C-alpha cells in the first residue's frame, strides 16, 4: 500500500523562512520478501507473493526541492 502525503506549510522560522513538511510517500512492504502489501493482503495477513504472514516494513521516499534564501533575490 502506498500513501502519498502532499507538502504542507506549517509555519515560519525566526528568520522568516517557511517551515515545510515535504511531499513524501510511505509504502508498506512485506518484511519477508519486500513486496508491496495490497489491501487484500492487509486484511488476510498473508503475503500472496511468499505465502508468509507479513510483518509490516516501511519504505519512505522524501521529495525535496531547494528554495532561495530570504533576502537573496536580485532584481
């Protein structure tokens, strides 16, 4: 199962820059074979790829982009 969390602005820092939670994806995997867990497998508790009762493992991907520093823009 793949969950995507879109970026969020959660406030500002003391220097005026933004506090941002970046876009990230969390995927639940079978710990035995590292295959992504489907909704059906989550309900049954058995991995259809390896036949083992799956224990959850997570894979997380964070998408990061750069932002210019405050006050550095030139006209």
